[in-house]
């Protein structure tokens, strides 16, 4: 019995490390890998998997966000403004988790991930990022610069109200699915607000921890956070996120997008199938 628990812990830690690494590189937050890993590979109840994932999302954000801010990629003004809307959505999502069945959560999870893949193929060409400043973004002082191989590049966020609306949805999905909603956050900033991809992913990493913390309390109060499960998940994700933060600066954005699409497509199809067939 002791050996089986030990191996379970080691395997969960290894999977969480991989999830944290990928989550840090893509801005997903690791939860997008952790929930399917625990439910599909280890047979954990999805609500306990979501509880452990939320704890790991906080660890991911803590491990990677500081490094990204130091490197000059993260736009903290955008993060703090949009965080208001994601926090409100996260509280709503945590409430809904108490009245929605596990199969329904899995189906919603799969649909969200498949939509993420389809949306990410409609990529904004790099030259379209250099447009005129937006009045709302300028008033809120959201315009910024980020480091590139050719030096600092300026960018000007667009469609701030649309981004805020999508962040509310992202927060609700975080509270319901425990994924940190990094996929929706990245797409909102990348597609709607026209931020450079690396700025989107790093700003997402700063935001996901606060979003997860807003909904994690509800999971604690309902007893859906198992310390024996959450601990190896958190430690694995934390180490993976720190390593991912170091790799991001030397990894081309095109490669990040390809990894993003492949992983999300596979996980989305798997979660959707298992939710529809009642295996979760």
C-alpha cells in the first residue's frame, strides 16, 4: 500500500511538472493539463482534481510571474485592471461548481479547449501590432514595450471593454473548471486587445494566481482540496513553471503556438469524449 501511494505521488509530481512547464510557456497556468491528467490517467473525481488544480495554478503564477515582470514582458497595469473582472467571474464560477455535475464540467472543459484551438489559428500578423494608440488604453496608461531580439518594441492595446468582458468569462471558467482560464486570457489579450503573444502569456501568468485564489476558497470550504493530492501537484507545477519562465525568453512565439494548439486539441477531445460517455 505504501509503495502504491509513493508511486502515485511520484507520477502525479512528474505529470504536474510537465503541466507547469507547458503552462508557464503558453500562459495556460498548468491546470489545463492537471485536471485531465488526474481525472483521465489517475481516476480522481473531477471536483477534487479542480481543487488541486486551483492550488497548482496559484503556485504557477507565483513561480513564473516574478521572473516575467523582471524581464520586462508583463504589463502590470493591464493585469491589475483586467483582474477586477476575472475575480468577479471566478467567484461566480466557484458557486456554479457546487450545482453542476462532473460530466457537465468535463463537457464544458472540452468545448472551451476546442474553441481555444480554433480561435488560435486566426493569428494577427506581427505587422498589424504596430497601430495607433487606443484612446481608452492610453487614458489607462496601458501602452508599453517588451524586449525582443532587435531591442524594445512598442505596442498599443485595443478594445479594452471587449477584453474586460472576456476576462469576466475567463474568471467564471476558472472557478468552474480550475484551469486558471489562461487559454481564454491569452486569446482575449492576443486576439481582442492585439497584444504581442509573449506579453499576453506573461501577463496571463500574473493574473491566473489571483483568479484561482478567488475561487479556491469555495473548494476548501466544500472539502474538495485534498492535501495529499494537492501537495505533489503544487510542487511539480511550481518547479515546472520556474523552468518554463527561463525557457520563454529563448523560445520563438511560433513554436509556443504550435505546442499550445497540439496539447489543447488532444486534451479537449479527450475531455469531451469522456464527459459525453459518462466516464468522468
